[in-house]
C-alpha cells in the first residue's frame, strides 16, 4: 500500500515506522518537521489517535481526541516549509489536506493550515496552527 501522505513511497518504508515503530521494537522519529507533519496526516488518514496525541506538544494537546469516521483524508500537499530541518529546534509547515465524506464521496473539502512545530530531543512535536484558511 502507498503511504497516505502522498510521498509516493510504500507505507512500510514511509510513515508506518513512525506510527508503529520498527518491526524490531525500536521507535523511529521523523527527522524533520515536514516528515512529522506527513506522519501526522497519515495518522489522521488511518485513525491513529494515540500517535496524534503523542506527537502533540503537551501545552496544546487536547485531553482526548475523537476523529470523525466520515472524514476520509485522501490528499496532502505541502505548500511551504520554513526551518524544521535536521539541525533546527523549531519549524513551520504550510499544507493543504483534502478529505471527502465516506457516506457521500462527492462531498469534498480541504483544510489549509500553517502549523508550527518544535523539536524536543529526537521528537518533533506539533504545537499549533498559526493560520487556518
Ligand atoms: Zn508517509
């Protein structure tokens, strides 16, 4: 299966190792803010709320998270990135995420957001949305 984040990679070779850890039990960390953003989009697409919560900064993380099962995320486009690289501790990623209704696949909409991220040790964390369109 292709990775839901639209990287063009196989799911196992892309976001799966972040969501579920490696098959040998070790945990892999997305190396950049964009990679974390992509893995969180994938978590939305596959309904992995525990990954979403553990990659959310504790200061802004909701106590619990329920995803709308009618929302099918089908496309991620990265629009911009600023910092968020291997040697940065913070970064900003702009993206557009598109979804459709499971009940009526003709109903489609998208979310365009500019998100901020910080890195704590090896782990990039989502902080909040700077802008939502
Ligand atoms: Zn991916």
